[in-house]
C-alpha cells in the first residue's frame, strides 16, 4: 500500500498503477460526505436525452466521472472545513461523453449552489459544441417534471436559472468577452486544447480566475482530449502544471486536481505498445458505454492507420498520445528529450549571456512569406553545459499566406518570442541588433561566431555589416547532410541534460514539427522533409550548434560593463 502521508497535496505517483487496475487516476480527496451524497443523488437521477430509453446517470455513467464530480463539488479539508479542489483538469480521450457529463455536472452544481444571484459558465470552443452542451442540459431538465419546476430555461440565450436562488448557468462559445462583470463562481471549460489555440486564451483564463483571490472565489473545471497538434498556449501551460502536481512537483498546496488518462511517456514513445489494441481500454473509461469497442477498432483500421499523419491525429484523439515532443515516429530524435531539458531559470537573453563564457549564433533566414529565426547558443561557465535562447521574425504577409498557423504565431508574438516586422529591412536590422548585443557583451569568438544558411540573406548581411559584423566572424554553415553532426549529436546532449533551454513555446513547436530521414549514411532534417510545418528555429539552432562544436573561445570586450544588459 502506498504511503500518502508525506505526499504533496493532489500528488498521485501511482497513477499508472491505478489506470492498470481500472481505477480513476487521481489522488484521494477528503470529502464532505453530506455534500457528496446530495450531489450524487441529483446527478444520478439525470437522464440521457439522446439515448434510447433515456437511461439515468446512475446506469449510464461510469464511476470515473462520479469520482470527479464528488472531488470537484464536495472536497473539504477535515480540519478547516474549507474547500480543497478549486480547479480540476481532466484529460480523457474522445467519445467518453465529456460534453454530456459536464452538462450534467453543471446542472448539479447549479442545484447545489445556495448563494443567490451568482453566475456559472460552461465555455465551449465552437458554436456546435456549445449548442450540443446546452441541448444535453436542456433535454435532461425536460425529461424530469420536477426539474422543470426547479429550473427556468431560456433557449435563445442558452441560459438556465435556478428559480429558488436566481443563480444562472450560461453556456457560451469562447471569445474574449465571455466574462463581463461578476466573476463566475464556477466555470467549466470543454475542450481546453482547442481554446488553447486562441492567442488570447491566456488573458481570458486570467479573467476567469480573477475571483480566485476574493472571498467568494471561483471554481474552474477543464475537460479535454489531447491536442491534435503540438500542445500550445494555455493548453500546454495547464497540462505541464497538471503533470507536475500529479508527480508531486507542483508545490505543497496546489489548488488543481489532475485526472489525466494517458500512457507514461515511455509507453507513448513505444509505438508497438500503444498500437496494441489490448492496451486501449486502460485509457477509455467509457469503453462499452459511449464507446463501442469493435467500432473503435474498425475506425482505426479503416481511417486511423491509413497514413503516418492520420495515425498521429487518431492516436492523439483516441489514446491521448502527445504529438511532437511526446511522440516518436519519424520526428527528430532530440524531440523526446526536449521538454525534460527545460530550465525555468533561463528567462531570456540576458540570463543566457550572464551565465555563458562564450556564445555562438545561428540564423535561418526566410522570405516575405516565411519566418526568420535566430538562436543563441551559450556555453555555461564552469559546467560547460550548452544553454539555448531563440527569437523569430515574421512579416504581415506570413499571416496572410499561412492562415493555418496564425493563432500559433499570435501566441508566440504575445509571449515575446516572435517579432512582427513591417519590412525585410526592419526584420534584418532587428536580427542584426541581437547579434550586436551578443558581440558587445564579449561573448562571441573572433571567427565563426555567427552562422548563416547562405540562401537569401543579402538584406541580413547588409544589416550585419552596418553593425560592423563581417567575416570571419560571420560565416556560412553548409546545410543538408552536412548538418549531420548537429542533428545526431545534439540529442545526446539533451539526453544527458548537457544542453538546457528556456522552455519557449515557439522552440517546442519547431522541434515537434521536425521530421528526420536517413539519406545514405546520414540523417537529415530539412524543410523539404518536414513539409509545410515550420522548423526555422530548430534549423537556426543546428547552425549555432555547428559553430559551438568548434569549441570556440570568446574575445574580450570593453563595450559594456557588467550589469549593462539589454532586456529582450
């Protein structure tokens, strides 16, 4: 029996053992038993409006969601009598009745809330999902004459009001104005990974959480599948936080309870393991209820497995396999180690320069409809570990011609990792200014300190010359198979954590997009191999690494005194 006495709150180190035993993968939470019984009694009487026979939740819902319901609505510290679970993140694969269950949970919470004239929200990423959620809640009420007396329905605005208290439950489609006025006492967010693709999602989440420090406070329940792309934005942030809490690394008193239906990382990388259909039931708590086992297998065989791309998307949705950093396949071999090498203390270029004895810079330049990227590689004083920081540029034409990645680019812009330039000249001048900053800090070698892909760099070369940065400091780095040293050796440094980085989302995205292939006896990662996916920051990193492999020594500088560092 696992001793949980000394574990941080909500830590669940035996989550994988629980999944294998068919249990809900979450920490035990002390409950107010009276509240839990009341919540369960109400929830269990709700009936499914879209299933023949309209079975009640007592029959149609698995115990896994009842565990979530009780923990979220009835948690209580036995000593202080205060609520413990203020936030809950559940990641569960597609077709496990998430939308239906959260509609029922929302109704249960509305029934349980005794305070008058409060606001509750269910937020969905699209009009279709929000309408589906409201229709489920509406249908549950209309199937029960007693509930018709308790709740008032306003179909046209998707609002349900409890007559006794005046507290309202609104079902809304996500936009930046969903929270106005009063902070909700409860917010349910359906498909967080989709909402995370919106560049302004972080700001809205801060708005929703604004009541967290007031006496009223507000609860937040997030339920989602894994992303069908590399995790980004608020989804990436919340998933990382949830995993840390689950693993006992989220601090002593977290307020988020994680419930993550996923394979351990090593199992996600083992394609033979997750392709084995006998392992699928571990992650599908509604198998045999809302999921037909035979239909799932047929869908995989006829649709999911037809190509590498469709299989990745299918596995992300039905098995919560993380695309990019968490998924192997034909990706760059360093991707599986990337996230584990994040260093939260490496907060920007200033930090890197202060910790480095020497730096090299790699640049991958792009045209009017492409990104341009710069990567600064530092060699840390004393430890000689490699340190990494990156930045990218885009012109407005990129946003017009590459609409599929606009939301990601806006996210990177908001994070400060992407600069939108008005012209090629402005873009080149901005990149040259970063190079000059590293040069004036005395961190570049006399020669081979700035490495470029020689294609299409005329404006950049002019801008560097204007800053006095010329050959032999500036050199071309040969591409294609001649980057083999960086492509194959950087993963070894990541594996041993002899290369750490500042956990920038634009870099994780670039790393996750990269495809690696064998040509002759050499592995190559090129834009042609990776297709439409953007890998510019990774290519810039390879260029910087090729120069760092030359074991450079920094030239002394008299330009800046210690402490005169430009913040980027």
